[in-house]
């Protein structure tokens, strides 16, 4: 698995340090509130776990499973595979994503959460790849900006592989 990585872009230590900083920002911004962290499955799971153990507020968590990729490309057709387990009416939502690429998925999910009655929806993403954006959407909290390369690890996959790498690496071209 590690031999399929061209190079490590973001180390495990850098991810942990940045998660502490992001959690500190959320702790500051949400004083006196109880946000709901909504993770987008499956990629957000390691990031959300690392982040939430550093958030000192009372929080709730929920998950959505959405699909918008076929192979290595976003197809533009965002499908909700698993919706939320509970109502978000009047809630402050922090939508947790592994990477913002084209922005289509996040735009659709954010709009859906507002339609469901969320009071506020903020976005936190471990990675941001602005060179690929086709929708006008930005995260409120970003871990790292990355170049237009095929990245895997720490939740990000290629055909369900590499999610368990403890770092973010660039996948060798011959692997996809």
C-alpha cells in the first residue's frame, strides 16, 4: 500500500496539529452553542474522529452518505445514499468533509440541510483543492489547500483503498 504512494504531501503529525487548531477555532466560534457535526461518509471519518476528540463543547454527531464520483471523476450527479438519522430543524450544523474538489457535493448537501430547517450550516474540510472547483462554494474551516493531484489517505480513497493511511499522499499514476 505505501509503495503505491509517489510522495507524502501531509504527514500524520501535520494533520494532528492542524486538527487541534481547527478544533480550537470551533471551540471559540461556538461558545454557548451545541453544534451538530455531520460527517460525509466514508472519507470524513478519520478527520471527524480526530477533530471531535479535541472539541470541548457539547456536540452531537450524525452522518450522511452521498455519492458523486465514478472512478476518479466527479460525475455531477449527487445521490443521497444515507440521509440523517434525526431532524436538524433549528440546529447549527458543521458539515465535515474530507476534501472539496468540484464543490458539487457540498453545495447539494448544504442546500439540503437548509431545506431541512438547519439554522446555520458551516463547512469544515480537511483538504481544499480550489483548482478543480466548478461550484461557488468555500469552506469556513480548511485544514490544508492541496494541488490538483490524486491524493489518498486519512479517509481519502481510490476504489475504497488507501483510506487507512495515516497521512495524505499522492497516488502514483500507474495505480489509477
